């Protein structure tokens, strides 16, 4: 029988809590049943029997649609993240507070994309982060007259460096330029926290791999827009784990047909096996889905093989994110009338 090695009660407690919380996530058979559901009403009936019941039941029947259900899924996601923060002891709390900042980063990205497209968004469409855990004035960003004004509202926050990219954004007209800055700020803060953790090697592995793969996806996304190599390199996450700057430079500078061999020469080759065609065509959304799906399965494996380690907790939180994304895709797909086969191809399974 496995037992915990000598470690703090605080660490044992948070890992044990995460094991209990993991049982509240949807099981693979639950997801399969939802994929097979004939319509949105059947999905709602199923949700009324589980963890989403309270929030789903609060939606007036005439307002039940993919948008209102997505709000429920992301409210649950935020609740799961910040429950971990609240029950974590003092020596681990800063890491989990900063880990949860990814939800704040996602909200900023959403707003900037909407402002870029000159569309509208309401606060209910954002991930509902408790006010004590954010320094960003999201209502003001939403209400800003344009993207320039919205970015200016980040001046007094940790995300102020985004403002330095405004000239590049105006020149090249893509919000991807902001994403590397936001991710750099996020990962730098988190990386510093990791140094203070027990069992930091496993945490570095799960966070570092995610960071490197995000950088590759960002580089490919910018390259797909035919942006100059110098701009691509200047718009990425500035930290590296198992990657190095030379690889990213090569991806940015070489012809598209050279990208796949470059990737297959890296530590992350296993994530790109079988993806030659979509990499050579630079189909960024398909690449991102394939890589994210590999990470989903990698994090499931971590939870099986390192079930007593602190790394179990961020792996659990990652699965919470994947569940929210899956559920959003399912209800949107059902509302649009997508087939079961099509849905399976765009979920994380």
C-alpha cells in the first residue's frame, strides 16, 4: 500500500481535498452520454442531476441556451479554482492564487478580441472572478470606447506592459501580439512561486511544458498571419523550459515546410507526431486542439501516476478547465445541430 512520504500536514490536506473534488468532475461516460443527447433540453435534464444543478435550475426556462449555460460552466470553473485557494494553507496559497490568474488573463484576452472586432460583450460573458482576487476593472474595460482605451485601463495593474505593444498592434492588426505579453507576465509570476514550493520538480514539469507548448502555438499563429520573424520573436513568452530561443527563432524564420522537422527535433516531438499535414498547412486552431488534447491526457496520466504528490492539484485544476471547455462546446454544438461525430472531433477526450 502506498503511503505519503514525510511531508507537511498542509500538503497532505490539499492533495486529499483535491482527490475528493476530482470525484465531482464529469466521468468519460457522462460526457459520452451528453454527446449522444438529441438536443439541448436533454442535456439540461442531465445537468439537473449533478454538480451544475443549482445554477442551471436558476435559469428561467425561456432563457436556457448555449450562452446562459456557458455562464454556468465558467461560474463553476471559477468556484473550483478559488475553493482550492481558500482551503490552501499559507505556505502554498500564493502559488494557487497566482495559478488562478490564468482566468484573469483569459478575461483580458476575451475583451481585447471583442474590442478588436468592434463587437460587444457583457460582464456576464466573462469568467466570474471574485473581486478580492483581481486588480483589473473589467466593467471599465468592457465599457471603454475602443481597444486603445481598454488597454489603457491596464496601466495600474501587473498587465501594464501590454500598453507597450499598442504600436505593433496598430501596425499589424492582430491581438495575438498582446497574448505573448499577457502569458509572459502570468508565467513569470508563477515560475517565481514554484521556487518556494515543495516537490517543485513535478510542478515545473507540468507548468513548464504548458508554457513551452503555448509558445509554439503562439509562434505558429503569428507565422500563419505572415508576420515578420522579428515581430514573432518579440511577441512571445520570454521564458523557456525544455525549449530554447533558437528553436522559436527557427520556427519564425524558416519556410512553412521546414516547421514540422524543427518541431520533431525538440523535446515536444511526441505532441506533434501525426500532425505533419496540419502543421505544414499552418492550421493553427487544429494544431492547438491537438496539442491541448495531448495535454489533457498527459494530465490524466499525472493524476494516476503521481496521485499523492502536490502536482495532483494543478492537474486537477487543468481538468476543471477542460471540462468547462468541453461543456461549452457540447451545448453550443447541440444548439447549432452538430452531429455526434463532429462534436467528438472538437472535444478533449
